[in-house]
C-alpha cells in the first residue's frame, strides 16, 4: 500500500463521489460527519486539514481526513468535536492506523469516536461506546407511541411536565430553522454559561469552531447543513439544539436550555418535537450521540459502536504518551482527589490541544478552563 498526504483542494470531483459512496455502505449513510462536506467545512475554518489518500496497486482504496500532526499527534478531522471519525474505504479493516499516523508525520493517532474496524486493533488502547440512534421512520407520532408503550412511566412524567409548561406559559411548540439567528444566539449564551459554571473548556469561544458552525448555519435547508431546532413555551424560548443534517439523518450536536425552566425538562420536550417533525424534513433517523444512557435508552432503537483511544507508532509523541500514562497509573494509587488529578489534567490538556493546535492559545485555554 502507498499513502499520499494532500490538501482538501486536491481531492477531485470523482474522488468526492467515491468518498461519499464509502460513507454510505449498502446505500445508507452512516453519519453526516463522515461525508466529504464535513471535512471541507472544517478545512475552510482551519488551515491544517489534510487528506490521506490510500492506494493499493495504483487504485485508491481509502481516504482519511485528519489534522496535520502537532507535537507528533495526528487527530481525525474536526476532533474532538466530530462525533464520528475514521477511514472512508470499502474495507477499512485492511488499513493500518499506525501506518496512517506515520504517513501523516506523527507517531500517535488519537481519536474520540472512531467508526469501523481497525487493522491494527491489537495496538489500539482505548474503550468502546455506542452512539444511540432513534429509527423514527416515516411517522414520528407512531415512533413516539411505540416508545411510550415500552416506557410508560417516563412518558407520563414528560407529559405532565409539558402540561405544566402550557399552564404556566402557554402553548408548547417546536420550530425547525432559525433564519434570524435568535435561537442560535440564545444557544451560544446558554452553552458558554454552562461551560463557565462547570469549569469546562468554552468550545463556543474558539474562533474556528464558530466559523464551522456559522458555515453550517448558512447552509440551512440544503441537503448537507446545520439545523437549529427551538422549543417555545408560549412566547418564551425554552431550549435550543443545533444539529447536523445529511441524507436521512439528523445528528444531535449542541443542545442547551434556559436553566430557569429546568423543572419542565425542556430538553426532552424539544426532542419529542424533533421526533414528530423529522419525517416532514425527510429525516428517518435521529442520532442522539454517545453518553446520556439514562435518558437515551427511552428513544434508542440501536447503537452504533464507536472507539475512543489511540494507536501508537515509534516516535517521541508515542513515548511521551506512554510515559504520562505510566505516571498517571502510579499516582492513581494515592487516595482522594490527588490520585485523580493527573488523569483529569491529561484529559483536559488533550482536549484543549485538539481545539487549539498553537501553543500560546492552547496554554491560555488550558489555564482558563481548569477549575481545581
């Protein structure tokens, strides 16, 4: 096999067609994040996006969109903000992630949501999770009725909260689309307050993230685009979610709600409205992402396996990762918060490093996002 690294502008029209065909095994799109258009959108916001073209006997057998190695570490395009990552290929199991890391100029490939098999899985140190998918089909009301029959208590509680919201504020409704940007502006404000209050990295404060989201919002209504959904209690905006749309999939991405209205479960009410209206938009599947099993189980039809971890090749970055992990394991034996601190700092540094490839803004974001 031979791998060449190119810029996204070097991908031809025929290669784009092949890329998107591989994103749709058996004619069914796996996720909007695996489409060429997602990598293209990120590339417009960041100048470090590269594409590995994998060839065998002169034929292209795969593409791997990623960010140029920083500090010897290679990350899939959009990571850690991309909820699906991986190689686009007819047979991804034949492609070595370790070889990809070396070809991309690094010695470590770090990923959060790897989809599909990996040729060198024995070198993969990580965990597995599942992205929950609601198969809504062509009738959202029928889908909710079927889930209600399975989880009567949950749906009764949600119905009571909706009645309470209607009593206190007026009709509860969900709107899809945000032409004036009012709903998205509220989402941004709520998310940044949430990040600040919880001491998490303020993703919405990062320039390239705002550029990507703005680009996707401008596409709203197109076949590949962002979609803003808003929940209203009367004239009061209660919750907003920004998701990614392609094919027949809506992928839930950034949800937030008015904290003053938490007792009404606005996030769930927004989700119910999405289920009801999705088929009208040609959407038959809603991907809820991984995590949140405590509520997603009520709506999940199946889960798509995703991997979190890293593959290492010989090099300084790999050595540094192994050394830090050994030190972390040693300190974990110390009881209390002290033992957990190195792991917490490593995870935060890794997250900030992915979002901020340049050292100066990385250090500023890291120190500003740590609440000890």
